[in-house]
């Protein structure tokens, strides 16, 4: 009985880690509105478990030069909707490094180079999204 309870607790604890990135062609909010992008707090070593944790919905033509403080330097994976592009900056007010993402899934922002030695993991401070 103790073994069963341990397995059940372990399964419940890791349920949140079993995430899957949404497909770019099906990207929408809970009300069915089209999204330009969705940015996720976490990514996983395993691609099929990336895009988990809190997420920030980005709507078409949203221009946010200063990302909300709760999201500043917290994005680790993202999905850009079909026919959309997401431009991000490493500093507020569209300063610092700039990167444009086309439609698709970026499972690990740590694999996207920023400058000579850096990466984009936990480095977004502003964005602009168009469709």
C-alpha cells in the first residue's frame, strides 16, 4: 500500500512537467482568439516536455517595449503562430540585442545565440508581434 501511495504521489508531482508545446497553426487563447505567440516560463531537456509553467499570451500587433515585471527575463521557450513573427529585445524600450522569430516552436531559448557568448534563455525584456 505504501508503494502504491508513493507512485501515485510521484505521478501527481510530475504531471505538470509532462507538457507539450502547442502547434503554431492552432495557437489561440482560452476564448478561441488567435494568438500571435505564447511565451513559456520553462523548458525541459526533453523537447516533448518543453513549454510548461506559466505562460504569457501575445496577441497580433501587440507592441510591448517594457515587458511586465513578472515576466522580465523569465521566458525559456516560445511558440509563434502561423504567418506571424515575434521580435524580442534583451533590454526594455527596445534596447540591447534584438532577435526576430518566425512562425514555429522554440523549445529551448538557451539554444538560440545572443551576441558572442550569450543566449536568449531568460533574456526577454520587450517584444513586438505581427501577423
